């Protein structure tokens, strides 16, 4: 059964490794290059506003739906009839509330004489379309939670990349088709996303409806049912809200605290793009693991081996990625952004990429705690992370610019991830033998040392990356942290 899950995971990762890095490092990067750092920085600030009320858009409904279906897949028809009207109501509430935040932001900036900060009613149209896009994207995620909840992982995998695939085609034509006037307008980018989300939403809805084993009942607004659902799922909503705040608040603070806020956010977006690309791929582990962990806990089956396998599959390549990004940060930023690159941008990128390891731990251990219903602990750690994040940002952003926000992110993400790691091992007795701990320590030490030595050999950077990746993956198999026979068994798995 573990092999079945892993084959689905590999298929999901394969599709996303092809599509999402192309989107972020090709199309999204191309848009920023075409519009300029400052204009894209303004878009990035508006985008951050759209994330604040994600708890209204999804107050834990997706996770609740996924967990219910993982335990009782035959509930799909009933869940659709009950939850679709609720999803529409929540989307409308989210749109109105986020637009209200936009009005407040405009009012707060009405007396701002700084020409580098231009968020006003002329930018409000972009906010509307971005908010509408977020509602569409959330609807797609709800439908995908239905597919993964009934264990149709491969179908869910296809829809995880369909919207981005369409966007790549549309925005690619707008950027390089040669039929649009210059300069490129950020509004075109947003409109292309709207069309892509609409097509994907229609397609995934059709597929989900074909998977219902019973005739779909007429949807009805049932406030008592919604009250019960929201009561059960509000801890998920609080968790989502707190996590969004402590991952997004630094962008708003940097925009408002720095005299060149738009430019600084533009640099942050450039550095964050690589982290975002790989984090979206890593997030797929959580997509697979939530129903997997839920099912294992529900059936009272052992968890340690599954947790160990998935943690190694994510964190060992993750460590190599982080070391490549840190030791070759100047070269990577230069090849991505050419004349827009700078030593300051490289510093932002190098330190920011280290947080990938913290994200990876959250995707493993945070998902395990979510599946077990330890929402109170997760909420307290997220609240603590938010307080620490704001405190560090207030101190460091005025002194270090957006690099201070990176340091705040690094500190809070690792603090939260280590707490989740500790709690998971305490609850589920995920004991790690001293021999295994020694292997991990040796592997990390050798990996860091190999990069430090190679960086000083004078070998061309791209040869160095290839050699170091090959060496460290081979060493992982040599130490037994990765197992070649295990991968062969997955490939041979037939059921």
C-alpha cells in the first residue's frame, strides 16, 4: 500500500516539476522582467492583501471534506450537495471582505507623498481581479480535495498542473507572441490567470461529478449543517489564518516601513520565486500525506515507517537544493535576472532558500498532526510564530531592508517546524535509533563540507552543481538513508 501512495506521489511530483518551475522561473519571471521591478512589486503587495482572509475563503472546509471522504469515500455525492452552496457563500464573503481591506489600505495611503508607493484607487481594479482569481483557485482546490479524498491521486495530479499549463500558453503568447503592444501591462497577466482558472474549474467539476456513485441531490442551503461543519472546522480556519499572517505580514510591513517599498518587494519576489517553485512541489507531499495519515490513524496502523520514508524523500533532496542555492547564490541570480541581479539580491535569495527545509518539515509533521486532530497545538505554535515574526520584522526591516524580513521568516519557520517535529515524535512514539541519528548527522556534515570545498576549487559553477548533486545522492544511498531496492519495488508495484 505504501508503494501505491509513493507511485502516486512520484507521478504528482513529475507533473509539477515539469510545469510549476516553468511557470514561476519562466513565465512569472518574464512578466517581472517585462513590467519592471517596481510595478511587479506593487502587484506583489496587492497579491499579499488577497491572502489575508484565506480563512474566510476556506475555513478548513477542504481539509474537513478530504478527511471525511478518506474515511468514507461513498459520501462524495452527499458532501457535494451539502458543501457546494457553502463554498459559494464563503467565496462571496471573501471577495467582499478583501475588497473592504483594499479600501482601508487606500485610505491609509491617501496622504502618502512617496512616489515609490502607489497603491490607490487606480490599482483597485487589479485587486478585484486578483481576489476573484483567488476564489476560483480555492474552488478548484475544493474539487481536488474531493478527488484526493476518494484516493484518485493521479487524477488530482493532472488538475494540480492544468491551470498553470494553460497560463503558460496564454501568458507566453502575450509576452513573446509579438502581437501585443509594448510595454507589457500587469493587468494582462492577471486576466490570463482568470481565464485559466475558469477553464480548470469547469473541467475539474465535470470530472468530480462523474465520480459520484449516487445521483447528485439538489443543492440546498442548510444553515444548521453549515454551522456544524464550521464549528468542527474552525480550528483549521484559525490555523490557516495564522499561517498566512506570519508568512505574508512581512511583505506588508516591508512595503509600509521602507521608503522604497515597491522596489524592495520586487527584489523579495525575485528571490522568493525559486523557493516558491520548489515549495509548491514539496507541498504535494502534504496533499498526498493528509489522506494517507488520516487513513492510517483511523485504522490504527503503524506510522513510523511511512513518516520516515516520506521525510527522507523530501528532506535529503531538499538539503542539496538549499546548499546549491546558498553556495551558488550569485551565479543563480545572475542567470535568472542578468543585469537586474545584485549582491543584495543574492543575499536575500541565499538566506531565504534555507527556509525550504523548515517548509519540508511542516509538510511532513504538520500534516501528521493535522490528520490526528492536534489543531490546538498547531494554532498555538502558529500564533507564537506570528508574534515572533512581527517582533523581529519591527527590529530588522528598518535596519536591513527586506533582508530583515527574510531573517524573520527563517527564524519563525524553523521554530514552528521544530516544535511540530518534537510534538509528532512525542505523540506517535516515532523513535529514531541512535544509529539512524548518527547517519543523518554524518550525511549533513559531509554535504555541507563537500559544498564548501567544491566552492573553493575554481571549477565552473554548473559543473560543480552536477558533481555535488551526484556525490551527495550517491552518499545518501551509501549510508542507507535512501534505499535503491525500495525504489525498484515501487516501480515494480502492480496493484
